[in-house]
C-alpha cells in the first residue's frame, strides 16, 4: 500500500539528498548491439522486434562491434605482406555486415545514443601458417591497423555522418590473450596495445577526428583491468580521455555488496595515478559470471528473475561507486555465435532471442530486459546521481535528477529476506504532480499489452513529499516523476 | 588407437627445445599492487575460465596470491606445451599429457634440461598432496635420481584401484527389444552379439543409412580388443621377448574379423566408412540414431553428453526411452570374458617451471593441498558455506536458493567457481561426482552399475584387462622414446587401410618389419635383458 504523507522530516524517513552528489553528469545506461553475424538466421519480423525493443529500452549508450575480416578486401593480394607501409587494400562498405551496422547506427543517430564503435580483433588468421597478412604478431601496433581504423571511422563519421559515434574500441578485451594458433589476441601485450592506441590516436588526429575518443582499456580479466587502467592512467594521459572496462561478477560479490567496494578500490587506484577526476569510468560490457558455460559462452541465469534483480543491484553498486555509464551484455542472442567443429551456436546472453531456431520461451523478453528498461529510462543522460541520507543492510538505493532539473526518481533494491516498508522522499525542488511506481519482482511485475514493463501504481503527489512504500523482499522498486 | 599421439614433428620440437634451455634464468617473483604474489597457471581444464570470480578471490586473499589462469586447446595441447618450452616462456605451472609415448622424450629431457622444477623431497607440509601421491599408480617411474618432477593428476581418489578404462559399447536397447534380440541385463555372449548386429544390419540399415556398429574415430576397430593381448605397439611373445603387437596371431585374428565386418567386407556391421570419419562424426551419428552399437570412452562427462544429445531427439521423450537408447552393453568375447583396456589412475600431470622461486612453488602447493582438504573440496564443489550451502547437525549438505538456482528445466545452474578449476591441477575430481549438484545423477547411476558388474566379473575371473607391462611401458630407451609415438600412429593408419582393402596383407605385415621396428624392438629387448 502506498501513502503520501507530508514533507516534515521523519525520524526513520529515507531522503535522497540533492546535495549528496555521487555523479553530476551521468552518461547513462545502455546495451551492446553488435553487428549481427548472420542475419540469415533471424526469424521473420526480427528487425521490428529488435528496434521496438530498443525503443522501450531507450539506451543512452550502445557498444557496436564489427570485424575487419568482413570489410577489408584485396589485402591478400599484397605481394609483400611484410611491407607495413603498404596501404593498397580496399574496403567493401556495402556488404551485409556493413549494411547491418548502418541500420544500427542510423537508429542510434536518430535517437541521439552515444556509441562506442570498434573492431573485435585484428585482421588475419590466428593460425600462423595460414596468416598471409602478418598482423597477428604485431596486433594493433601494426601501422596498417591505425590506417584501417582511420579509414573506417572517417567513412562512418565524416562520409556517413554518424556523429553519434563518440568512442572507438581498439579491439575487444585485449588482455584476454587466448591460445596461440587459435586467438587473434595471442601475441598481444599491454605495451603492444598502448602503441596501437598511440598510432590510432595519431591517425585520427591526422584526419581530423580529434573528438573521437578511444576506449581506455576494454580489459576484462582482473589482472588485465589493473594493468590496462594503470597504463592508461600513466602513459596515455593525452591520447585517451576515459577509462573503459568489462566487468563480469559472481553472484556472491553482488549479493554481499562486494562489487561496490571493488569498483571503489579501482576508482581510487585510478585517481591516485591519474591525479584528477576528469576522466570517467564506463563499463562497456557487464554481466554475471555464475551461470556462464565456458564451453558454449551462454549464461543459464539470464532466463531467471534473479538475473534482473542482480543486474539492477550490480548497476546500483557501480553507480554508487561513481561509474559513469554501464552497457549491458547484451541485447539479442542472435547477434553473436560460438564457432567450433560442430558448427555455430548462439551465445545466449541476451534480453531475448530473434533467432529463427530459438524456442518460444527464448524469444520472449527475459525478466532482466524489463528491469533494465526501468533503469535505462530512469537515468537520463546528464542526470545527477545522488545518494540517500542513510544506509540499510542488504538494501541499495540511489536517486536521480534529470539534467534539466524537471524530473527525477529513485531506485531501491531490497536484497533482504523481508519486505522493507519506509517513507521515501527526495529533497529536490521538482515540481511534479504524479509519481509512477514500478515493482520488479517475480510476483508483482506488471506488463502492458505489448509485453513491456509498466507501472504498478500511479499516484498524485510530489517526489519531495514522503511516500510510504513497501519494497518486497528480493525486488527492485523504481519511483519516477516521469512515466518510464 | 586410443588417443592422439605426438607427431614426429612434435617429437623433434621437444628435442630441439633443449637447445633453447641453455639461457634459462630464474625469474623474480612479481607482486600485484596489494602485495600479492602473482601466479601464472595453465591447465587444459581451465577452458575459458579467466578468474575474477568470488571463489578465486577468496583463494587469492587466503593465500596472498594473484592468479592469472590460461588454458590449452585439446587439439593442439602438445604443441602449446612444446612452444613455450622452446621459447623459454613457460607459465609458472603447466599441464602435459604425460603418457608412455612422450614420457621419456619429454619428461626425462625436461629434467635433464632444467625445464621443470623438482617437487620438494619432504612433503610433510602438504599432507593431502603427500597422501594423494602415495596413491598414484606407477609413481616410482616418475622419480629421476630420487626426485619427483611433476604431480600426476589423479582421476578418482575414491576409486584409486580401478585399473580398467570405460572404453566400451553403448547401444540401442530399444531396437534390440523391438527386434527380439535383447538379452537380459544387456549381457551378450559373442554369438548373441553377432546375432544382434546381424539383426540391426538386416532390419535397421535403411539402405545403408544406419550402421549396426560404429567406433569412435580413435577406437576403430574396437573388436580387435577381444583378440589382442596388448593395448598398443608392444606385445610379449611366448618366449618373453617384446614383439610388434600388430603381427601376433591373436591380433591378426581380430584384424581379419574387423576386415570382414567393415564396409568392404562380407558382414559390413561397420556400416559407416570409418576410413574417412572426422573426429566427432561417429558420436554425432549415434546421437542421430544412425548407429546401433557404438564404441566410446564412456567417462562420466562423455556419457552425460551422449545421453543429453540422444535425448534431444523428439522421439525420445521419456527417461525410460532415453535409458533404452543409451544402454551400456556388456559383451563377452569369444573366450567368454569381458575385455577392457587398462589404465593408470591418473591422467596427465602438473609441472612447475624450473625458473620459479621456491616461495612461489610452496604457495602453489599450499593452494593445491588446501583444495584437496575437506574444506577446500567443499569450496570447490559447493562454494561458500552459509551462502551457497549449509550443513545440518547430521552433516547433510543443503544447497541454498541464492547459491544454487535452477534453470527452466529444473536443473541446477552451473557456478563459475575458480576453486573447482584450480583443483583440476591435482585431481580430475571424479571422486566428487556423487556430491556435485551438477552431476547428471542418471548417467552416474548407470555407469556405477556397469562398473559394479565389471568388478564382479573381475572377481569371477571373467575380465581381461589389456595392459602394457610396466617395465616395457615406462622403459626409457633412445629409439623407443623417439619413434614409438609415430609408429603407433602409422600402425593405426595401416590397420584402417588394410580393413578397407587399400593395402594387401603382405604390405600390412611388411609395415611392422621395417628397420625402424626391428631397431626399436631390439633396443627394448636388449634393455630388458640388462
């Protein structure tokens, strides 16, 4: 039951305090929408579903990756592959992968979504005997890499006009080296990657892409994150204006709020090295480790409600430790595949699947799509992230005020075993008339006729007044002055 | 023909690798920003596990280490070990498939070349490791000048005396029942086995689409197991001398049977062209119902996979149907006995880079000893007590809802638990299958029942275990070390070629009377006389 009460301060009331600012310019939450590796496997109507889903999700950040192997042509015709100055290759900007990329970028451009666009790996065959390009060993330090990256980004930003692309990803998870012969990253080291970033930066500057930032890291392993962030903070002060990581976390760490500490520790390490707080941390891939099948690269947890609750908890813990943006991995099972002797199998990490072969239940929106939709919509680009006046065991809370100050809201994640009933308010001067209240729990989630999450209650009242709210055990409650 | 072996190239690489060892330098210990000792560990079973999970974090905190795990691809495992040996950039710990074919050529040479570091003589500080090593079969073979240079990875601490492998037949009991050739409890005499294959061939072949009998690629022709007296290259003749296994009268009898049963023979039970199957093809055909009797390594992992894949067939929609489609067959050979290949109670071994400090080695041994302890085992199987599980007053484990959720099919969802992966450096953990929530209990139950029956047969002297004599298997002589891996691979090729009529009997026999075979056999026999 919800009750509005006066704004006189209450002893046990919870106040989201506009002066307790964690982040005064939050970039937003988003999702990975990679170039689809085989659009021929999609079900009829997939495209409509994908973009309708994105409309509801309303991401502020999108990470989109492609492959040079799909794009670069006539590279093999080089008579002298060891000639690193050779730039006689060509590009096929009209193949199906690029057409798919344009579709995604058109959408992002229209919706004013900030995009990190990048290349999964260097070009070539990881098997040395079959690698005619000779880029595998030098990885991104190969000077041809910088030229290719410059050519591609110039084409996309200048010629195609995708000004939504603000970041470039200098290969995916460079710290995950894998095995020689089967991984394109096998020869990579931080030093090589750093040289690659310097080369790419110089190339971007040379062709006038001075505002295109390069992701500061994109590392994924624990030691890798430490090494790459340290390197970026100390050696790439001028070349890179951000810190980027991938973060996959155990349930235990989320349930016990250890993620918050871990991110805070990382932030403090960076600040110590960097000397200033101007460069922000963005998590470009986020997810849970438990449930991951290391052989198929699928996660069995994504179908469960708990994944949504934990990812919401994950989001809040990171935001409470001043992370400036989070991108969920990922939108659709149909985007990425695992390739092995038995053929290709979908990497199931998505919020749904548009694969033709997917079972009916996999085609449905998974619970975490709905919880993510609430958060991506609440935390607007440029919003101010504020904290509450108190802390409660097993509860994470955070408030948000839109950049124009006209709207706001708060999220309460109750990971306890009992319901939490409290009076909540925000001390901001927001002149709202209604409050939309959303409850994400297995028993109380409410979906509209389109299958999208909708509010459980809409009440008259101001966010600055106390509202008595019950947050059920193991649930997420979102309160907003805007309909999300 | 039981497993992939080193190619001659790899053998050469390993010899060459010694040249690169001259410049070995001890590396300094490195520490992370928290002052924890950095460890680089490599193991086949790490797969795509990259650390960073809560369980690895716990171990890192407990032991003051920072772990970076890496893995191998199975298909390229040997090469991925030899490469770093040659380049002198081994990880702190690595894993190698140390079977008899690369024992002397790699292990002994690595010891001589200071590639690998000896395990401390006194293991009192690590009682669980000490106790485990005491159970390793043929452990004496690993000592060189009184030093042990690896930790053999034990398969099953609770079944340490198992001396046979689960390489045997799984079959379509439902077909057998349908055709009236089923025998109670899946036990078949040789004649009944042939009658079943006859019936499958006549009634199920669908114009050659379905094979009565099929072998996993490395296992062809499995029926020679019922005739031969040794598993691989070397057999013992009546006078006690070592001879080629492939030209003994017993082997040739089995070979002729295989030829008769193969696609170009008169009976054609082997309805597939085993000649040109790629790895994994035979299994896929069994999953798809295109093989009636299938020879495979029925390890728990393989058998679980097989049952899962067969169960994906829409027609197999009940547990009873699945059991009938994946039943394990027990076949008495022409001599009235079961025949199974012998095995060691360990598979592969963990090695320590010679360059690492004693402190680092001790740290790794500390971790492994802990993971063998009851507490460490519980961590590896269940996770954290009071989060993932609780133990009641009677010692019963109860899994928590937060720690162990189930998927939409009602199966427990796997946890990414670094302790479980790290434990693979010292044991494959088959002993924990029973307690592991992720184990397919039906597969385990069926395999355990099969094992119990085989053990009974052993007691009743109705089991032949094909084992190579220890003094031959582990003998380290120059030519044997250099050539035997290649000789085995070559023999496998010639056997298949002969069974498919690609070479004559004379050409087949001549292959085992070459100067290489003569020299190797002479060297072995001379060494054994000393």
